[in-house]
C-alpha cells in the first residue's frame, strides 16, 4: 500500500538572527531630542569610556557587532539652515567613528565593528591603509559600511560646489572598490612576511608587488604599505537601494542595511538585489545578509512599554526630526503650513514620500509636517516596535517572513538603557524561539567568521569578487595576475 504524500510545503527553518547595535558618534542618533531625557547618556559620546562600556555590555550579550553610522556634513535642508540641527543636536556634532574602534576592541574579544566611511571624499590608498591597520589592531573584527555620501553640505566642505550626480558617485565607487581589492588582496602574497631572523629577511620582496592601477578616477601604483590583515578585506556592508546601489550591493556587499517603516517597502528591493547577485555575479543569494533598522521599546507589560513611548515623546524634537528628514530626502517641509495636507501639495516628490509613510498608519487621516516629524522623531527612518518581548519578537518574525531579512540593526531611544532592555527582555525571548545564538560561533575570531557563523571564513568567500584578487600562498606572481 502506497504511503500517502503530504502536499503541505515544509516550513522554512527559522533563521538565527544577526543582531547589531546601531549607533553614531553623536547624541541621540535616530531619536533627536531624547538626549534631554534624564535617563539618557548619549551626550557622553566624546568620552572613550562611553564606547568601551557599550562594547563590553553588547559582547556579554553576544551581539554580532556595533554598526557605527556617520555623516560628513550637517543637515541644512530644513529651513535652508543648519541651525535646527545645531540647536536640537540632530546628528550634530558628530565625531569620526574609526578612531574609537581599537579602544573598544582592546576591551573585548569577539564582537565586530562596522564603520561607515565614504568612497567619495578620500583617496583609496589612504583609506586602505587605515582600514587594514584597524583590522590588525582588532584581530580581524572590522567591517566597512561602504557609502557614497548624500549631503551637499559634505560636498561643499570637501571643496566641491555640490554632490556629484548619484550614478557618477557609484561609478567612482566601483573603481574605488577595484583599487581597494588590489591593495588588500593582490599587493602582498599571504605569506610575504617572513620574520626570518637567521637570514635577516623581514618581508620577501618577491612576494610584494605594485598594483599599477590606472583608471578614470584613480592612479595608484602601490604596493600597499600595510601587510595583509587578518580578514584581508574587512567585512563589507552597504546601504544603497537605488538601481545603481542595488547593482553595487549585488556585487560587493556581504551585508545590506535597509531602513523602511514597513516590510512591504523593502521586500521587493531585497529580492531584486539577491536576484542580481545570482544572475549577474554568480553569487549565492543567501550569502548576502540583510539587516533592517528597528527601534524596540520594551516593557515587562504592554502598558509599561506604552508608558515609555508616551514619556519619550515629551522629549522628542520635531525640529530635529524635520532637519533629519530634510537631509535624507532633500525636502524642506518648512515651506508648508502647519495644517497643510502634504499628500495634496504640488510637489510629486513630497506627495509620494509622505504617502509611503502614511499608507502604513491608517489611523492618521491627515499628514502634515508635524505628523511626519512625530513619525521620524523616535526611530528615524525605521519602525518602532512597542510592547512586551513576545510582542516585539512577533514583529521581528513578521519582518523576517515578509522580507527575508537575516537580522536587525537595533537603534536606541535612550542610551544605553534601550540596549539594556533588549538584552534583559528581548534576547531571552528570541533565544527561546530559536532565533538567536547562545554564543559566538568563533569566540575570539574575526567579524566575518562570526557574521557567517563559520569558523575559518576569515577572508571573503570564494564566490565574492574580492576572492579573485587574492594572491594566495604558494602561487607565483606570474600564476596570479591582478584582475582589471
């Protein structure tokens, strides 16, 4: 007798989520104005102990990494002035993020550090040196969030009248990455450093070579001035979702950072990047990990969580939120009246942007600039999940199911209390559901090993474009030509 066939599709195995803390070397970050809250300590961002304490706290909780955002200019679109950002502390002032990473690394063993650095405003040779140096100092725990920058204020301060056109920035970034791969992967053979005391040979010169890059944007003869670091190339993160950004991510990103207020907004984009990665670049789509921005506001009861968000809103800055919104979108909402319905204004860009926010909040029938400000003032350009650990975990699971994300960048409302709430309340719930690990896959290992959960995966995977540049031990210079 034949065994009956079960036509019900097998349930997908639950993902073990990748979890980073999302911060910036500023006060408030995604929640402008919350620095005024008596329990917030984000104003201590200039204090090195502030960052060391955070790294130790998050490593003990087994966070994969600390993702440090950055900008190179102020948010000066709103009211055509920098004053609102300056007054409210909306990502102003902001310090340079790479500097603090070695201090955090010295106090920890396993947590990774993803740092945002633009390809638009500095020479690749110089950046390759700095990144390789910090990868050495962290024992291979560095990630690079590759961005092309978006603020005209940054362009002006870097000696340019305005930002280069979007696609031109990505064309430059493409060549930039080639130069970086050549410096990181091709300039030195894996075993070039000999430390041969008997013969007095520190490095074998036959195993170090010039890269002789001559392109449209860069001329870099090389060789790299830093020996290969533990990861060779830092873990590569990327956050662009435009057409050019998707192509760039499909080729280069090991992780993609997305920010949207609802899963429906980014599900299509994620699927497109993974399809491009497979069809154009021969990559396994599942090896591109996607992390979504979320701000959890947790309570032991739903009532407690709702009281927290009510309390936070007393301190949230609408002016700061509109400054951030202006920088992100290029739209100055100050030109519209306090009660003007933004879905009815003449600007198609404003209408479509506000509609993207409004369609996921049906209870708000009228969207004014103040409605937008309230929406953005806590959590920035990502959703806030308010409730018990179980309720927030349900929300995260919905995002995973509907968008196929692999994890989350958790932003804070209060620093460091929001992270303490996540650690105390949310992570045990995620572990109970089989959604978060108990310990690092590679304790004391590299960011890439722990990110992929694969001991020994220190260098980019063989299918990644960077791997084709690697000058491996035992391979002669003539056998491994530097790719163009």
